[in-house]
């Protein structure tokens, strides 16, 4: 019974990872910090010599942030937090279940404590995974310089949809 339960949890974990690995259509979100201390958030649509285009719900056609206004850009995968949370949650579930199965006893109160502890490990694993997945993949400092922007433009274009 214990081995079957552990095998089931591990198979769910590896299935979730393989499904995530098969996705090829990556969409990246960006936080663009301007020199006048404004923050623009949205999906990174494109980048050219004029600046960076972000799409949001309010501006689906795209909003241009001119290169002379850009202080820095932080880019991450749109699904990174969800993927990190899922992987962390499944890892925490496996660790919590394994701990509860290994430390199982005949005392009902102790078993209840083990179940609650396993749930806490599961939740904590999800939170830690979400925090790790939420870190930006790329941090680019521009500081309003057209020369620095021109050097980093190819890196930014790697993350755009167009």
C-alpha cells in the first residue's frame, strides 16, 4: 500500500514535469522600470530601435515604452510562477506523504499530527516553488542609454513574440 501510494505520487510529479517540458510556445512578461520611476507591466510583444512594446488587457494593440525612458527590464516566463508552484507542491506532497508513511504508528493522535505536518510541508513546498519560479529570468539595465539598448536589443528580441 505504501509503495503504491509513493509510486502514484512520483508518477504524478514526473508527468507534470514532462507536460511542462513539451510546451514550446513560451510567452514572456516584462516589468519595465522607467527613469521617472514608473513601472510598466505586460506581455513582451516586440522590441525595435524605438523601444519595447508591451501588451496588457487595457492596451491589447501594444504600448511603446521609448528607449530613452527605460531604466531597466526584468523578463520572466508567463507560466513560471504556476510551474514553480506546481513542482513545489508535488515535491512537498511527496515528502510529506513519505514522512507520514515512514513515521506511521498505532496512535491516532500522532497520525493526525503527521497528516497535518504533511499538509504543511505540501503547502510550504508550493510557496517556495512559486517564489523560485517567480524570479526574473533576465535583468537588463539600460539607464536611458541608446548605446546600451542597442547592445542588449538582440537579447530582448529573444524573448519577444514577433
